C-alpha cells in the first residue's frame, strides 16, 4: 500500500504553509488576541482567494473537489499555526455535510459562497447538558409548510459571524436536520467564554423559521456523519498543535543551557521528549486511519472514537511535557507556547473526553462480542 501524499495534496500543504506561515507570527497573533473575536478576516479571505476554502467542495460549486482527506491536511496546518480561522465548523461540520446530504438547490446557493469566502455557515452540535446531536431537546414544528424551531444550543462556534447555522431538532416524524438563517426576532445569541478564545455562543430559538435539510433516517445518518467527521477533523488539528509544541520544545531545550550544558543533553529531558514524539506519531497514525475511512465512505465509528481518545491523552501529555521542559517561559504570554496549550486543552474536551469515549468504545465492543444479559 502507498501511504504517501499525492502531488495535489503536497501542493495544498505547501500553499497552506505559505499563507498561514506568513500571517501567524507571534506578533500578528498578539494583535488578534487583543480583538473581541479571535478571527482573522484577512487570513480567511486570503485562504479563499487561494482556493483553499473550497479544497473539498466539488468543482461544480466552485471548489477544488479534492475530498475530506485533503481538507484535513489543511486543518493540520491550521493547528500547527493555531491560525484564528473557523476551518472545522465552516468547512467540515457545515459545507462538507451539506455537500453530502443536502439537495442541489441548497448546495448551489451556499457552497460557492463558502468557497469564495463571502459567506460562512456554522453548526450547533450540542446542547447544555446534552452532547448527543441525535437526541436533541430542541423541537421543530411544521406550521403550514414552514418549520419553526424552539429550544437552545450550546457552544456554537462563530455563530455571530455566520449567515446560517446547521442544527438538529426533534419533529413529530423523528429527527430533523435544519439550516437556520439567523433572525434577531426569533433567535438570540449570548457570548460564551471558552478555553482557547474562539468566539462561541449560546443560541436561543423561539419559533425560528428554518429550512429542512434531512428528516428521519437520513437525518440520523447525516448527524452521525457530521459528528464523526468533525471529531476526526479535531483530531487532525490536534496532530498539528501537538507536533508544533513538540518541535518548539525540542528547539528550546537544544538552546537553553543549565550547568553549562544544553538541557536537551540531560537524559530525563531526552526521554520526556522522546515519549512526546512517540505520542504524536501514534496520534497521527490513528487519526489518518479515521480520516481515510471517512474519505472512502467506509464505516469509521470505532476508528474515530479511538482517534479522539488518543487526541485527548496526547494533547494532555504533550502540553504538560512542553510546559515542564520550558519552565517559566512556557506560561509567558510573550512566548507562543501558551496558545498551543490552550488549544490542546480545548480540543481535548471537544467532541467527548477520553474517559467518556473509552466507556462508549467498551460498550460497543461488549455488544459485538458478549452475549446479551439474561
């Protein structure tokens, strides 16, 4: 089997590294940190102009048509630079999900706008106290052909910047997936403060009109795919975040001297860094497995759970080791490591914690191999 990247994928990586590298220096990110919202509109526009926002959008809608696997390579580079752009909520949870499940009319309207950067869609995957998108408490009522949504959603990324929100709700016919175009008269937003500083909001709906995208079994399939693709994308972002923390630590310890020698030559330091390297490469492998299965439209549930378990553990261990080996400078906000540690923590807790997912994976294995209880 050939696990190397294609020429097109290498071109995408190189272009992403060039654009993101030019606009995510420590000084540039300091300016973004001072803004109310951690979002770089110019960088987003430059990614659109280079065609990278449409990397997984079909050519019929103005994109490159390279697929989910290539999109995740862009996401890895965003993680490596902690770039303040909403690639996962807009390009994975929303655009990729619509392209796969929505009808042509919806896609013809929204996907070209997302690809050229003139519009954003986001997604609302969780509710307060309920992270199961397939069992929402938000309801949808059919009022003479117009669907009206009532309820609330939690931690909706970039909801204020987006023109529409993709979400699930209960209907009399079962689960439904809807596209909400925000109206201040029927939907309100309240800012929530999250670990990494990403703009997230609580969305309150009061008979808000929305467009039905999928219903019943198709809606369940769509939400399952959306959650798994989003989780795999966060795991790939974690690869970039952790790889950068590892390299930053290796560089620092090879320069920092203690007792007249570089601290990288200390055996304990070398062992700690080596453990981090093994962790990052293992995370990369299990994540690539999950992404590859999704890209090939194969069953990926267990692979995604495994990747997210590794994501939580590796983000925690590498962040802790990086801080330990950096010493006091690791928490200095003039030094860039703190951003990576905060993003590692947020990714660790997004889309399920390692403990919760281990329990879920164990239950799935038990149902497959153990006889039912008497």
